[in-house]
C-alpha cells in the first residue's frame, strides 16, 4: 500500500494539473482578445534588484522562468533525492520499469523531432522539447478517473515523470548552457563547497541553506549556466536527516519538500503556464503549423512519447527485466504511456531555452506543444476511461 505521503503528493499534483488547464485557457483568452496589450505589458513588467554594483534587471517573464522555476527544480531535486534514498526509486526492481520507460520516452520523441528537422541547425536546438512530461498535468488527467485506475499505475507515472525531469535537468546542463563566466562559476563552486560542508557537519538551520542557496542562484544566473540548475544542486545538499537543538531527529529535506508543494503546485507552475502559454493564434497560419518544427514537436509528443514509453516498457517486460504494475494490464499501461505525451510546462520551458523566447516561428512552436499535449491528454483519458468503465 502506498504511504500517506505518496497519497498526499498525488492529490496535490492532480489538483494542480486541473488548475493548469484553466490558467492556460485564461492566458489564451487574454492574448487573443482586446486584453492582449494588458497581457503583453504584464509579461514585460520590469523588475530590478540591486545591491551596490550587483544588479539583476529582467522582465517579469524571465523572473518567472529563471527565478521561480529554480524553486520548482529545487523541489524536483528534493523529490529525486527522497525517492532514490527511500522511495520508489530506491531499489533496482522499483526503478527498472519506469526507468526504462523514461529512457524510451526521451529517445523516441527526440528522434521524431530530428527526423523532421535534420539539416536545419537553428531548428535542431529544439530536439529536447518533446522529450518532457508534465507530471502535474498528467496526474491531473489520471485523477479524473478516480479509483478506477490502479494506484500502481499512478506510482509508475509519477516515478517515470520524476526520472524524466532528472533527464531534463541533465539535458539543460549539457546542451542549453551558453558561454561561461569564470568568476561566477568560481563563486558557484565555492557556494557548493560551503553547502557540502554544512551538510557533512549536520547544520540543521534552514535559513543558512537558503542564504547560501541564494548566493549560488545569483552566481549561476550570471555564469551562463541556466539558473534553474542551482535549485537542483541546492536540493542535493539539503540533509535528509538532521537533529534539532533538543537532539530530536527530523528530515529537513522532507519538511522543505512538504512546505514547498502547495507554493509550487498552486502558484509557481500556474504562473509559469500563464506567462508562457499565451499563444497569439491570430498570427499563426496553417502553413506555419505544417512546418518541420511544429510537426516535430506535435508528433514527438503525441506519437514519439507513447511509442517510446510503451515500446520500451513492452520490451523490458517481455525480456523479463521488469513486470507489469500490479492490478494493471497492457491496455492500461498503454493509456498511461499516451498521457506521458503531455509535455506542457516542461516542454514550454525547454522551448524557451532552445529558441531564447524569440518568435521566429510566430508562436507555432508553442501552439504545437499545446496541441500535442492536448491530443495526448484526450487520447490517454479516453483509452483509460473506456477500459476501466468495463
């Protein structure tokens, strides 16, 4: 039986996924109505922080993408650390099926995108866009079926999405890093060393980790490495077990994860979706949507994801490496595989890195993400609904 912690996690992510749908619709309505000027000016609201010669001046859109998303990736890092140490990724038998499925879910969509865009150097920057899975949105759709879906499949989807997020972190670090600043990288390295020493010395003061983490984030932001990676690095330095002043044992990492869930689920991700999902439909033609980049994204998410996840899972099970989740069957596994094509927030995030938020494709790339995710959500829900209704 799943723990209460896991049940709470699934419930929170499910509620957030449903909320993301409404926020996305709101952003689309604002961008494509008489409110478009208000929406655009909101995205480009200048926000500046200055400490002496240190200045960070960005429009609100980039504060969300570089700042608040670092908090999201911090939460992802905490989840990965907990799952690897004591959760559903803590043993080889538990990690095998979602791990293999996640690998397939990254390789095949990337190959689909490459097939459409090979030979186009700038377009090829987006090869990782369809490799992502939005855990909140996917679990939100799955939650609509209630108890008709086995909990084992929800755990499979959650574990797969966490591994998928870890893959996205690695991809961002390796392929979406610009020219590096030696000074900033050095400060970031020193910050990591300080955090490591604090961890080994069993420092149990959350504010101390947050303070050094802020230094780490600013230095990474100025370094050329994407600032969200600072969130992941900080998470790995947070101790799983500590002792308070009275000598009682507690988990700082779990407490931080618990405290952040509602903020991430109901503020950060919805705000990210709101500022990134406002696609200007008026400027998109059928010819643009038929271009190699939009087609590569759409087919990568809707076809590549389900083929990769289900295909690699089928091979692993048939080869005896893994087994079907308890109380499930091939049709239910396929339905969940289709849901992994819901890239949404993660795909939008990678898209902003790949094309530097330029509108060279006139929003066709972002609309392709929404369409690919929408098709995956509808198809996955129908497959699971029809199968479980029997």
